[in-house]
């Protein structure tokens, strides 16, 4: 390996330029007083415990008569889908004529310590679906599941196939034991019983730092150095702060549901082995016969593509399509390039299937 050729005068000049950019950036940050997130108008149509079911205000005269229910992950806040006006999956879906609803799980507290996956799937999700059916006078809804919420959506669709007209999964883990699944390798040997019995609800901060540790250099160092180059621009600074707010806004996890999800999915891979039983009912993926659009990110380090596309061989649907997007797990929501095409693709797919 050849030795590094670093000239002292170049190093000093680079440090001076960095300090100058940092000083200008601090002035920009000082002038930012508030960060707006979730700009698309919405109203609460159903509430239960910490859960709120929102309906986003349609922006076309005659939206799709079959509403689209978005089921987000439990481990993050769903406003990632509506981070800002020009990078909003939800606004993009509204522009395609969809009638969009979203489950906001809220922030679990001590009263939620013993909530189970049965409570989430047979309880909360099922009652939200019934609420939509009653509001619209229909028997089935369209479902869009995101990340862990996609896994829950797949389970719900297998347990209640008569209630789901079309199923869309987005960066959704199905096979939790693919060789490139770093998170699964980490959780494989963890004593989750000891963890939950000791802590009760699992702190969101603990999970957040676990995800950051999957790419420690990139997510805890490099991005802050790169940030300095764009802080002179107020809008760029706001974009960065929006992302930081979302990353560190991590809800605690209901202890019992966390125990079950870790054991049944990460450790036992019970979903693809047809051994998953939720609320005394087997989750049989062969029950999923409705049309499916499976969206995954080719550069996803949390849900590797192989973990997502495993769905194809497990369901009985004869109308199965995949959409591969060149992005990472988070980039799929905030990339301007992706947002220009993904909502339109989903909207067109739903229109042809409704």
C-alpha cells in the first residue's frame, strides 16, 4: 500500500474551509425556528387507546371508491410517508386519486405492556378495516403495508382474506433468515425473555441505536460531515432536520408484542415455515389469493431484497407483481427520484385492479 501523500498546506486549507462552512451553517440553523412535518391535511376518523386512524383529505373530485389503508411499522413514526410536500408518498397517492387512510400507532405506554400481536392484528387492524368498510359501504379495502407494518399486513391478509381486495407490501420482510439479514443475525441468539421481563416495554431509543449501529460510520459520522456542505441552504438544512427528527422520534415498543415478534419472526422464521399462530389461528400464506404488488429497495440494508421477494413463492395469488426501486430502506420514501414514479405506479396498479 502506497503511503498517504498529505501536504500540510492542503490540510490546513481544508480545515479552514470546513470551519467556514460550519460557521455559515450554524447561522442558518439559528434562523430556523420550526420544522414542519406532515403537511398533507388529514382528520381523525377513529380512535382507540393510543391508536388514531386518519383519513387524508382527497384532492380529486372522485377518488377511488375502495379506500387504501396504510399500515405502518410499530417501531417508527408514520410521518416519514408525508415528510414534506415535495417528498410525500401520501400526497403522491392522493394525486393519483386514491382515498388514503393511515393507522398511527401513537406512543405505547405502561398500560400497553401486555399488548400482543393478537391485539394488534385481530384487534386494532381488524377494527380499523371494519371502520373503513362501514364508512364506505363496502366489504373489502386495499391495504398498503410498510416494513414491519407490511409483515403485519401479510398476516392480516392471510387471516382475513375476505376483507382485503388488493395487497401492497413495501420493503416488507417475509423471510427473516436470508444470509444477508444482519438484523436477524443480531437477534438470533438474544435472550428476549430476559430483556422483556427486565425492561417491560422496550425503549425506542434502544431500538433506534440498534438500527444506527447497522451502519455506524455512515449513520453516526459521515452524514454529519456531509451535512456541513449543504447547511448554507435553508431548505437543505430543513430537510436534514426533518430526517433527524424522524430518526430520533422512536416510540417504545409494547413488551409482549416485541417478545412475540422477535421470537416468532426473527428467531423461528415461523411465517414462511407455516408455523405462525396468532390468536389460535394459523397464518397460512396460501390463503392470500388477492392481487399483490410487492415493492422493495435494491440497496436496503434492513430488509434485504431476498427477504422481501420470498413472498412470491409462498402465496397463492395468480396476480403477483414486483417493483424494484434503486434506493435504500429510507431513501425509498425521501428520494425525489423515487417519489416522482412510485406513487404513480401504485395508483395506476390500484386503478387497474379496482
